[in-house]
């Protein structure tokens, strides 16, 4: 483990202790991920006032459109077979899953490039605002996203969390430096899109390169017939989790697309920046906590210790609920006044959006890290209820904004309230799953509380 892990542990230990985390192994694992991702978030926040003076709302809006598509398409890349890596019992099955996922990533990346080009050419959902060359950047970005998803799943399985942290921090730092450099050179939106793509590629390489010896071994020794058989064994992931994940990504991408369609690219830039700042703690720290939680929960599930899994779920839920309160209060109280002061006068409306978005992000922070237990329990079909609720929230906010001619900040307020309610539905589903699993555990195998 690298020397900088000690720094990460020291920086994050006191924060996690305040959240009630006392279990030493859990503390250490979460500290490695949370410390690094919090550092990456701090770097991004520190650079934002400079970036908002190098780039205007329209340029940030174009970046938001590009990221919305790449993030949405990333759900298709491996057909969600990466989620099966943590629960596969045999090592050779893990190799077969990663090989199958790699082939799918290549095919779906090529298809995604063509889809983005066609969306832009026909002006669907505002994608005609993107330059034609953005489709060319989509290919390497999608390949990198897909490879990183597969490699991250392997690192989670073997609990090599420090490497995930290294990838996150490096990607964040490189993205900031490239964006600043391209902004000084007046590259405009092209610089932002290129910086995003290049940082994703470098973050992916950090996760993938240590896997090269294993990949060569798996490719040589695992027959094609076995790869196809393993794909069939874990077919629930493309059949159930994939549609749910796509709907989830649609729910997140829709707001940017609908704001662009209803208003303009500049409004999408205001929304995109507010969403990125307010969502950074959830986007960075949430996956880190989720990685640790799913690693431990999957182990307990494989051993049939479902009641311990329920206790782990409830402890993690309470910690997340407590940890998410600080960002919520800070953004509600300070964002409207702080945004124009810190980011510049052009970004004043983004501050009002950020205050409302903090409620949505609180729900995301609390619920999203726990949601991967549906993959572990192979109950992915239950998530459809939440997915449709989230899409209905976005479409409902769009309809109300259009019908009552709401300004952008009022539309965001409605959007956030509806999405917060949708996360309440999601949490109820997760509670149902863990309770049912705990009740199914044989009495003789239960440990004393």
C-alpha cells in the first residue's frame, strides 16, 4: 500500500468518528476511500471560481450535455455484468465475466458514438448544440468508462480500496489542471470536453494496468464456451439490473436535457454547475461508502448471515443520514449569496438552484450507497418502482414549468422536491429486501445480538 494512505487515514478518521463509525476495519476501509475522494472534491471546489471566470454558462452547458450523454450511455457498456463480479463464487467465473464485459464495452462504445452523432444531427433534446466532433470524443470516453467500471468491480472484490482512491484523486486533479490550461489558452468548450475525456482515460488506466497479468491468463485459459455459459448464469444482470440502471441514468440525464430544451444552453450551464457542485459530495463519497458497504454485505450474504447484513444496513443508513446533514444545511444557508460572490455575477441564479438541489442530493447521499444490495440479493427488478418514480419526477417538473411558465430556478425547486420523494420510495424498497432476507435466515445459523 502506498505511503500516502497514512495521510488519507489521518485526514478522514476524525470526520468519520463524528459520524459514529467506530468499527476499526470498516473505519480503515471507509477512511481510505472517503479521505481520497473528499480531497478530490476539495480540489474541484477550489478550482471552480477560476473555471467560472475562464468559461461562461454556455460552455459549461455544452459540457453538461456531453457528460449527460456519456454517463447515460455508460449504463449500457457492459450490460451490468460488472455488478456480478463481487458475488461470483469461482475465480474463473470472475475472469469470464470481465472478458465478456470487455467485449461488450468495445461494441457498445462504437454504437454510442453513432448514437450521439445521430442525436446531434437531428437536433434531439438539444444535442444539436454540441459540435460534430463531440461524437468522436465519445468513443475513447466510453471505452475508458467501461474499462474502469469492470476494473473497479475487481478492486472492490479484493478490497483494494486505496487504488480506487488513487484513481479518483488523479482523475480529478488532472481534469482540473487540463481545464485550467485549456481555459487560459481560450480553447472554450472544446477544452472542457477534452479535459473531461482525458482525465477519464487516465483514471481508467490506474485501475486497469495492475490487472494485465490476470487478464492475459484469463484470456489464454478460459474457453469461449465457458465465457458464454457464465454470461447465462448471471443473465439477471442484463435482464433486470440493466433496464433499471438505464432508467436511473435517464432520470439523472433528463433534467439537463429538459432544461436545455425548455430554456437554452446557458440555463443548462447554470443548472449543470449547481448540480456538479452540490452533487460532488454524493458523487465522490457515495460510491466510496457504497464500495465498502457492498463488499461487506456481499460477504455476509454469501455466508448466509442475513441478520448481520440487516444490522450492517441499518448502521450504514444512520451514518449516511447524519453525514449528509452538513452539506444540506450549508448549501441551503449559504449558496444563494455565496455563488455570485465566489463564482462571479454571471452565476447568481445557480446559487438559488444549488440551495434547492441540496435536498435532492441529501436523498441521493443517504440512499444510493445502499442500493447495490439489490444486485447482491439479485432483486434488481424491485428497483423499477423507484426508476419510474424518478423519471416521473423529472417529466412532472418539466410539465409544470412549461404549463405555468416557471423560471429555471422554480423548475429546479419542483424537480428537487419530487426527486427527494422518489428516494423515500427507494429507501422503503431497500428496507423491505433486507428485512425479508433476515427473516429467511435459519434459526440455527443466527448469531446472538
